[in-house]
């Protein structure tokens, strides 16, 4: 039988994710996205789990990923109705991360 980490380790990790989710929630609520250089993170997977937890608590859907040296979280259904003016900025920023321009060979 294969088992995961001991319960105390899982509980400690869950508390770390919870604390980080609480820290990430305000910016995700306000901006609908997060961008962080991977060198600034202790644990990329923990950061992604925390971002997903934070957004789900807000009742939204999120995508997380890593592009080059940047970890990102983008709320799929943000902004709320009536906030259309912020959508172009979100779309441009997201596309710049997810669809970087091709490199030219010289």
C-alpha cells in the first residue's frame, strides 16, 4: 500500500497554503491576476495551490502556470459584470505572458 506524507506534514503544508492564499486574495480580487518571478517563491507548487484556493473562495475560476521565469495566476471569469473597462488591460497582460512573441533569428 502506497501512502502519502504523514498527517502532521500534510496539516503543516495545508496551513502554509492557507496563509499564502489569504495573502494572495486581495490582489486577485482587485486585479484578477498575479505575476511573480519564480526566484521569489519558496515553493512554486505551493504558490499555485494557494492562488487556486484563494480564487475558488471568491467563487471564480482560475488558471495557473509557469512561463519561462514567471509564475502566473489568471482569473478566468474576472472582472465581474460592469467592470468592462479593466478587461483590455487584463487581456493584454495575460496574452503577453501566455503567448509571448516569437523570437527572431538573426
